[in-house]
């Protein structure tokens, strides 16, 4: 038999699936893969359920139900002052995952360079490579994850076609500042390229941090493809409804990519998401304060147990340094041992790096869980640490 696609043959199963399977195998509390253990808003779910029963079960328009495109446009105007024509500048996709691929397909030719920022979300690199484009990786470093400006500038060149970046950022919990965004915008304008903006955690920011879409910066309106996800904004990760807002000059190619990927997205779920995006401001404020409390609960508990807890300004995730526990192995062995012995699952941060020399003592915990489950996970880890007596882990610290 001839060899199959070389890139896919070389790609492993995503860490989220690997760790969730391990969690199931060991009946562990799964703080790995980022999904809430509670349901989304009742009215949103009800609208989708009603739309299943009222005959909306055939192909919707390719770019999305008119009512959802209207809602995406109104939401962009309400929160960011973005004017987007719902009939020409909004495309509904089957999750942000499809949206990311569609936007990359819309602009990249084989041989084009695409700037990516490590640590990075798992789908970015495989898709860039499958399109025959050349990834140019720039790394953020813990604990503050500041943008290394000189390195970022050096990653842009005459072959750069696009940058794909994520704010608020998974797994770091970083929210890019206005100054960092201005620096990125300047590079994009100077090198005449595009930006694919993964903003799925746009409403999940804490401590007064505000998400700023790159698209709102001067000169960026025509260059940015802004991506949102109902999974994150309505705590309905299984729905896989995403939405892209971009200039009409880009929307044509984005739509053709979508046409060839999935063509349409379930109409009943789209109906629910349209209701969700029209919810009042209190809903969106409540979502972030609800998660901010969970972040505080888990962060305080992990710090009490001796983890080094990094700051989280947004997303579902806390990054922790396991060295202060005295752990003398790497992040992968830590997560495996934690699942098997403590019955709590987390994600090793090296999974978010593609190049050599990644820091290998950081571990990501998801806090989008009921308070009782978070407390139970902390109690299990406390008992585990006590039982280990710290001795086997003390080698590094001496
Ligand atoms: N981007 C990032 C940074 C994510 O964390 C996720 C996680 N779900 C996605 C994209 C994919 O979103 P969706 O589930 O809507 O495909
Ligand atoms: N975005 C989620 C996370 O980072 C998982 C998504 C997935 O499983 N593909 O944990």
C-alpha cells in the first residue's frame, strides 16, 4: 500500500483526548480538557430544542441563518463598536476549529509564511503545515508571558502572509495588552499581511481586564478575521458553533473554504446561539464573574497545596509550576502520576509547544467546574501529596 498523508501520519492524537481517556480509565476528576460540567443558559438551549421541533432541520444558508448573522453583527457592534454587514461580513462555522482552518485556507498559499505564537492551541500547526505554508514560531515565556517584541518582529519577513494568534490565550491565561496589540498591528501593516484572531475566550476575562479585538485597531479592519465560539460564550462546548467576522474582501474566500469543509452548520443550534448573542449585558458580565470566582477558588487551593500558581487574566485555565512541590520529573510524568494516584487530571504544558527546549515543569488545570468538584479535586491532591510524604519528589529541591 502506498503511504498515506505524511503530515497526518506524523500527527499524534490530541492531548485533550489522550488525557480525557486516561481520566476515564482511572475515574479521575478531569480538570484537563476545558469543558464546563454545567449546562449553558436555559433559554439558549430551549431555543435550539424548539428549533429542532419546528421544522428547521434542512440545510440553512451556507454562511449561516440570517438571524444568527444579525446577532453576531449586533454583538460585535455592542461590545467593540465594530460595524460588520451581516449579509456580507459574517460567516457561521461548525466551531471555532473550523473557522480557524477556513481563515487559514482563505489566505495561505503553499510556501507562504505564517507567524504563530507558542504555547499554541493544538490545531494551529497541523493545519498551517497541511496547507503547505511555513510556520514561523515565536515563544512567550513564563511566568509573565510577555510578547518578545524583537523576536516577533524578526519572524515577519517578505514571505509573511498571516499571523494566527489567540487572545485571551489558551493555555497561558494571558490577555494581550493594547500596547502589545498595537505592536502586532504595526507589523501586520508594514508587512502587508492578514491576521487570524482566535478570540473564543473574548468574554472570559477577569480582574477588570478587557478583551480588545485586534480588528478594532487602526488599519486592521480589512486585515483581520475575528473568530468567536458559542462553546465558550454560552458554556456549550459540544455545540461547535463558531462565527467569523471579516471584511467583505476576505469573506468570499472564507466562505469558499467553509463551503468545502462543512458547507453548513446545524440550523437549530444556530437559532439557540442567535438568542444567546442577543442576551443582555448582565449575562456576559455574569459569565466572567462566575468564572472569576472559580479561578480564585482553584488558584487559592493550588497555592495552599504548594503549587507555583501563575496569574490567569482570562480563559478557563490556570498554569501551575510543579517544581515547588519538589517534583523531579517532567510535566507529562506529573500529569500521568496525578491521574493514576491522586485521581485528578491536568494537561502537561509541553503539549502546547512544537519546538525544542520548551519548559517542562508547567501543568494546566481547568476551573470551569462546579465548586464541589473543584474542592474534591483539591482534597484528592492534598491527600496524595500527604501520602507521598514529599520524599520521592524532593530530589530537585534537595
Ligand atoms: N481556539 C482555542 C484557543 C480553544 O481553546 C478552543 C477550544 N475549544 C477552540 C479554538 C475551538 O473552539 P470550538 O470548540 O468552537 O471549535
Ligand atoms: N479547548 C479545549 C482545551 O483547550 C479543548 C478542545 C478539544 O478538546 N479539542 O482544553
